[in-house]
């Protein structure tokens, strides 16, 4: 591993200061070094040695070999909101658990929830307020629509907001346990689950560990949906020719290529392994980046440009990973897509007033904001 290139680092703290201050610049610098070396790999020192790759072959390795590359040692275990359930379940238990959960989050099940999500989606602007911050609106819309899908809108909205708020803050806020709020959320989940329900909570509550899966999947869904929706509004305003129901799927795919909310993925090497002549010892932190893969000039024409028309063709295999890939494809893929496309479909023509769309990486990748939009007349 010492033969791999690495970006500039501090003498004692390695790459931790840059990881905290400028992670995207750090990754982009490392990726360029990896391309120059011809390996598509670079190393980082993040308190432990880490190997970062962005090629389709590397992505397929990490997401396909579940016996060697384990989720239980990943970054997610450090975030109390995400530390558990299917997210940290590894082989051989992962496949049967996914078979149990897939019908709950499958396309047919999510389609049955679309109308209630549509009804819960708030208006973007009113007559008295002709403009709005797309980021703040997306946060509110995602919360209300997820409340409708999971709980038929019956979960206390103030408690829900209090529970999800730390995930939207910069580190170290997402890493801090909040046992009092968590106990209140778990009590509310248990109370709501006692009734006969036709929503995600009702479908999950009949399974072993279902309430835990509801709590964790909700936390995973909120900020990712918020940020993808906010960016979708921004680009719909900038490129009005793509703001039409038949164009929204391509718009969303392009947004997720450029700004994947899950911008970094991690696995822990469970056993010594070799890959293209590189020895990966047990315990190595192996990282993949949907952000880097989605902008790799070897894979995409004009990779930094917003070009939804590129989706007339299939993307390169294992290069487009906003929802992961393989057996570990995100459980909430259909839910997130339905939420965002439903929200977009109800919006009027938009125009940009002012904004700060530059990506701000924290637990998820989103626009720094605000994104002030008005109605196009």
C-alpha cells in the first residue's frame, strides 16, 4: 500500500485536517494522482490507513465481494442514527434479510404510497411570498412526505425534526449519541405500530427488528432525499427545458451523477486479499466514491457539465452509484426516486434568483445554500 500515491498531508495528523476542511478537494487531488500513476487508486491516512479507488472494477470489487469487504467496520457504524439494521448486516445474513425487506420497499409497494406523498408535499410559494429557498423547502417537503409514507402523517412532526436535525449539521454533530431523543422516537414508533396500518411502519412492524429498520431507514432517507431534491429544483430552474414530467427522470439521474448525496462509501477488509498486484491486509479501510466515479473523465464526456441528454444511453457499468450497487443497492431507491419525482411534478416553472449551489460535504453531500428560486411567468 505504501507504493500508492497520496495527496499532501500534515506531518502528524495525516489527512484528517484536510478531510475535515476540504474533503472534495482532497479526493480530487488523490484521484488525479491515481490516474497519473495508472492505478486509479490512492491512499489516505484518516487515523488508519485507507485505500481509495474510483474505477468501475474497484467499485465492483467492494460492492460485490461481501465476504471480504464488510460493512460492519464502515463509517456508518460511527453514526448512531445509521448504526444497525440492514445497513451493517454482512454476509451471509445480508441476503436473506434483504429478501425479507425488499417487498416493503419495492416498486409496487412504493407506488401505492405515491398519492399520500403527493398530498403531503407543501406548496413551493404562495401568493404572498413569491420566492423560496429550495434547500429549506426540500427539507420540509422531504420530512412531510416521508412522514406520510412511513406513518400516514401521524408521527409528531416536531419530534421527527428534532430526531433528524443532527444529520444536517457538520461533524462531529452526526456522531454524537442522543439517547433521550432516541428513546422518545422509539416509544412513538412502538405506539404507532400498535394499530393496523397500511404504510411503511405497518409493513415493517410485523417483522423481527422492524421498528429498528424503520428508524434507521427513515434517518438514511431524509437528508439524502432533501439534498437531491434541492439540487433538482436548482437545475430545473436553470434549465427550464428539463422541467417537465417526461424529462424529470433524466434530470434527476444527472443531478445524482454530479452531486450524489452518498458521496463516499466505506468497507473494512475482513481478510488479506490481493487486487491487481496490491496487497490489502485485514483491517484496511477500503473506500469508494460515487462522487469521483460520476465525474471521471475516462468514463464520462464533459464530466463536470450538466447534460441530462447523456441518459439516452446506459451509463458505464459500475460507474454510476448514487444508490450503491449489487446486492447492497440502497433499500430506499424506489422511495427516494418516487418522492423526488412526485415533488418535481407538482412544481410550477421556476427561475433562479440567487444561490450558493457549491457542494457542501458532511454526512451527505448537498448544496451549501441558500438556493433562492422564484416562479417563472
